[in-house]
C-alpha cells in the first residue's frame, strides 16, 4: 500500500483483491477506464470517483496488469456463465 497510495486490499469470498480506498475494486475501475478509451477524467465522471483515485487505480494496474486482467477475465467468464444459465431457464419461444 505504500507503493500505491489510495489503494487498499480487501478479503472476500473470491479472495484478496486490490481496491480504491472508499471506492470500487481496481479491476472495476480499469474496466471503465478501458471502456472510456483510457481517459482518466471520463472514467472518474462515469463512476463518480475523484480523478486522483482513478489515477491510483491506473498506477496499480500498470504495475500489476496480469493480476487485474485475470480479475477482469474471471468476472467476464462468471457473467457469461450466469447469463447462459438464465437463458437455459427461459421458456422456449413459440412460433
């Protein structure tokens, strides 16, 4: 945490993960940052977070890209699995 001010670590069912102090997990910030053409100001506006904390998340990501990319990939896969399960439970379309 001394190397990355503004970043904290959280324990949870999915394991230990990096997060912005008082905000979302770093992987969530980075997903929004990527969706906003890697624009920190646009990311900050999109998630109502000060630009300085977005910059902290980006700095952590630049040092730990493999870890954060793995979180992003894992969450995308879980989302896809959840959607597929939901679709299987839907009634068939009638012609």
